[in-house]
C-alpha cells in the first residue's frame, strides 16, 4: 500500500510498546514530514542510546557511566535496598524525595503467561548483594498487580530465612480520591495498610 521505506518504518515503530498500527503510521508520516536534520538527530539518538547506555553492574539501573548515580552516591543508606521491577520505577521513587537507600532492579516481574519465571529476574544478583551483612531491610516495590504480588511473595519466601526486615509499599486510595469510586480491591488494600494517626 505504501512505498517500501514507509511500510518498513511503520512495521518497526509498531513493535514499540504502546504503539499500535495507527500510531505507527502517524509517527512514520510525521518523521517523513520533518526535515532531514531532525530525522538524523532521532536516528543518532537511538544509536547513541544503544552504544552508550548499559545496566549498572551493582543495581541494574540504566547508566552511561561505569556505575549508576545512585550506587556512586556515598550519602545513600547502604542498609536498605528498594527492589523495583524496571529502571523507570527508580525515577518514580526518586520523585518522592522520601527514599535515600539503594536500589535493585529485577528487570521484570514473574509472569508465567508471558513466559517470565523467577530465573529470568535478577534475584540471584540481589541475594549476592545481601551476603556482606550490611543490608537490614528490603523494601519490595513491585507493582500492585498480579505479577508484582507474585514476585513480592516469591522474594519474601527467599529472603525471610536471612532474618532481614522485609517491607512492601502500601497501596490503596489515591490522595484526593472518593471512597464511593474506589473498587473493593483498592479499598481492601487501603484497609489492610492503614496506620495509626499521629
């Protein structure tokens, strides 16, 4: 239907997460309309990303340095590790300004439907980090969905025998939300995660 270069670009763009055929087509035609310099900057940015960005050998965050900024920061608390699914979750945690410990990125969550088992996650690497005895608490910050909960339960089962404190991020009602609009799972989670008033 389209010239081969356009069809090829649409095919490649539609492989990106969250980009369906219509969005891929829209993006392809947008790129076609841009001047050559803009298109080259986009292509160079993608190649630069692939050439320069790698996983931190300590926590598996993404970095263009030998070790990521959070692992290099000597002011962070070595006794607490926050375990997340993806590097983008670290950005969300950092936006809160509340966490000053270390991170560990699993790379995914357990999802048998998607063919992701515990052996596909960076769990062995996490356990290795716990061997020196400096860590006293693990915060499990996996997503509050079926896969994230399964991953949290699996990690807890593995780590509990080590005698570390294991905590899970609370989940429940969003700030500014109304009880009448909350579903029963969210409301139940909020009830279980309730805390004492100061």
